[in-house]
C-alpha cells in the first residue's frame, strides 16, 4: 500500500488554480489533464495547498468538482497551517472518506487573505504559534493510524536548528521526509539518512529558472544562471538511488513524456 513512499517513485507536483484566475475554465481543464496523466503513468499526484501564500482551490474540492478518480496510493495532499479549524477538519474528513492516506504537513506560506490556525484550535496552548509540529500532533491524535504523514527538510537552514526541528517532527508522528530542491547533491542529506530512518524523497527543481530558488537557499542566484533540470534530475538518481523524487514545476509538454526513459 505504500510503494510510492517507501520505494523509489516520482511524486509529481500539481498546483491547483488560483482563485483569482482570469482563465479559470482553462486552468481547471489543465489541472484535470495533468492529474489524470500522472495517475495513468503510475506516479503520485501531489496537490499543493495555497502555494507561495496565493489563495488557490483546495485539491480535494477540485477532485470532487471535476469528478476525478482517486487511487489512494497515488494521491498526496499538502496541508499547511493556514486554515480555519473547521476547514482543517473538513479536509481531513474528506481525505478519509476518499481513502487518501498520504499528507505532506508543512507550516506553509501565509498572506493577509488566509486564516491561520491558533494554538488553542489544536490543543497546544503552550506554544505561541502553530507550526507543522503542532499540526502533525493534532492529526495523529484526532485520526490515529489514518494517515501517512510527511514532513519537509530544508538543508539550507542552519544545520543544528534544522535537525532539532526534525526531532520534534519525528516525535509528533512524521512517517516520511521530502527535502527542499536539491541541485546535484547536498552533504546534509547523508547525515539525514544516517539519523532519520524514514523514507526520503528528494526534490528536483524542474524549471530552468534557477534564480527562483534564491529565497529558499538563502543567497541570490543570478537570473542568467545556466541550469539543465533534466541533467540535475539524472544526477539526483545517481546520488540517491534508493530515494523517491519529488518533481517541482515539471513541464508537462516536454519533460513529462521523457520521465520513463530517465528512470528505468
């Protein structure tokens, strides 16, 4: 039941349309097409949650509205802390009703248009604000054994600080780990694999616009930096042969058709 997480596989990111879209019908058609193609190819469709703080449709509501099929092992729902308590509980109940078990639990990016869960909402009055740790704990308490809970690892943060956060995530119920985008390889992943005995999924940045990672890595990447995302994907396979790969900003016209030939 967990072959897409426990074994090497592609996790394909799909961004739901923004609610402010001026071409919503076209965006919905594109979303449905990408989602269906990912499932038919045998990969896992990863549906983001208000990516980059932009108000977007929730993945589950699109599945319902567009009458899309659900293969429970091939769908991963991202879930962040920018929800109302009622909205969070509705999402979790809908996931259980559709048999969706894989959740990627992150703190997320906020905006003025998004509500934010409070510590009281999740029964964590001792903390000042809700992070992925509190959200993990809440899901595990309210739905014991129902979900396979993933967390993020950012090797570009201060090393000891990031590993301390990972310890708290593990204690709260993390079952697998997805990294921030990796270019070629990163030395902290060796330590991560030694200390954290969970399935690891490395993120491949599939856009040629490498400079968009500047904020993530903590330093400025010039816009004219040469970058070959397919070559980087191949390098990740070579460096981390036992890991799954999360494909961010994948090009469905030129890149999706060649995935089968890259990873054989």
